[in-house]
């Protein structure tokens, strides 16, 4: 803004401008900005690294299994130089490990069809084409490795092509990789459908979404989470229609999400993510001189304490603590203030009033935050930053299916992602 532009402003407009400039900047603690934006400030205030005085050292945990065992016996006594026979009994003094990776190289099988001349009639007979060489030349383990690196390590096609060449000596074109991944994705459709069926029977559902780029346009990666399933969906819209298509008429008892309008009204009751509100309160506390944001922060701390220990409490204790929280919140929301920051955060709590303590009605089944969905979306955020999005819609939808099967298996039995991919592709 030039000097002439400032001279044309009225007194009230100048006051508003100065007040806006005096507002503190938002950080990851006070907004949804990623922690990477705070890096410079954290670096300037950081303490020296390394262990602190009195810190108890930790050693690497020994492996559960080993491939070879070497036992080292002393041959001579260092005191008297007497020989120590191998017949002497020995006990283990300590154990140590060396760990390395086996040499990785592709296993190439070449099938050669032979033809012979029939001695009876003179016809040339050629062996039939073996079934193993029909279709793709790449095996299920190679499909699994490529799928894992592309989906869960965020490699672009170019970096995936280079990684396979450098690590395994495999030369595969980017088009070949694309065809390989497209073939692999079809194997995850049955598992995706099973996860969606489980989601449509859930009583408690949580959801969230994040932006992605698909075919050069802004799109969204959605996630839906229940006790038995995690469902990912890639969609070109952020509207409630995605929830409607996913749930197909099923209405859960309670829905946990942020306060975005498209996430509202899909269940009998709702739970607002208290972590989102805590960030808003932190910003209001920095920007405002009124004590109302401070009182809300203390209230949220009590709510988080209840959520963290709710599974250990009796029903009567939970009900008493909830009533105390509700009375305290009523007093805070009834307080008058002239500070715009305090009024804004007060208004946010009023709008979400009926969705703040729903978790107390579902001990152990409903969380007070939506952090689980945000963690499930983190790989999609990393993929967006590393590769800048998807070239085609089928790629985004296929990766969503893979994440659905892998995250659901991890939710149910803690399965290893790569092993889940291998099992799915080999089924």
C-alpha cells in the first residue's frame, strides 16, 4: 500500500488497519498451519541436542530371531596363561548383534519353448505357451514392492523408477510402472468393499478431509473411521454428497468431525473435535487481553483430562464431572466482553455447544478429538507435497482403495502394511 492510499483512508479505517497489523501471527499451535512453518522460530529458541545430565541410556532391542549364531570362547586365562579347554562349562556373559541386508537382486526365470520334428509324420511340434508367462512378466512380490513404495513412501513415478534401478537393478519404464500399479489396485477392490460394508454398520463414525491435486485440479482425500474399518475416498468435491455416497443411507448414532458444515448432520449426535477448538483458543489467548480465552483453555484442559481417564471411571463419576463442566461452560459463555477475539471464540463454542461433551456418553468408543482421522490423512498430505498430486483420477481412487485395505488391517490386528499388500496381491 502506497502513502497516497493511506492518506485516502478515514480515521476508523486507519485504526482498523493498525489493529490488524498488531495481531499475532498464526502458528501450528494456534491454527491448522503445518508445524514446518514454525521451524525458524523453533530453531532460534531450541536447546542444544543430545542426552541431558542424568538421562538413563537406552540400547537397541535385540532381534527376536537370528540367522546364524557364533559363540566365542576364551582360549587362555589372562592371569596365569593356562589353556582353557572347550570341555569346561561356559555361561553367556553378553550378547551382541551385527545386522545387514542380504544382497537384493531380481529373480529372472526364462521360459524357452522348444519345437521338435515328429519322427512318425514329419510335423514340427512346438511346446504350448506356459501359463506363467501369459500376461505381465512382473511377479506379485515386485508388484507389492512398487505399490508400497508408491503409496506409502510417496515416490513419484520417476523416483520409483530410479529406486528400482538403483536397489534391484530393474529397468522398468514409467509406463510399465503405471500399468503395474493399475493392475495391483484391482486386487484391493474386494477388501475396500468389505471395509465400506463394515463402516455402514458402525454406530460411531469419524471423518475428515484434506486437499489434493488430481488431473491438475483441486480435489479432496476423505477418510471415514469406525471401530472396525478405515475407508479412504478420493473425490473432486468437498461437499456432503461424498458422505452420502459413502454411507449409502446409514445413519450412525454419533459422528465425530471438525465444525465444517458438510460434516454436520449425518448422525443422531455429534462430537466436535476439541483439538481444533484448542488451537482457536490458543490464538485468541495470544491476541486478546480479556481473560475469557484463558478460562476456556482451563475448561478444555479439564475436558481433555476427563477424556483421557474416562474408561477408568464409574458412570456416576462421569456424569458428575460432565455436569460440572457444563455449569462451568455456561458461566464462561454468559460472560460479557468487548474484545472481538474473545467474542469470536465465545461464538464458536456457542455454536458447538451441543457437540463438546458427547464423548462422555460413549466411554471408550468415542474420542474427544478427531486426531485419528488426521493421522490417517497424513500420508496423503505427504504424497501431495512430494509428488504434487495425481495424474489421473483412477490413480487417486486406486491409492485410496489400497490405503483402505491396509489401514483397516492395521486397525483390526496391527498388520504390517507391506505384508498386507503382499497378502492381498497373492490372494
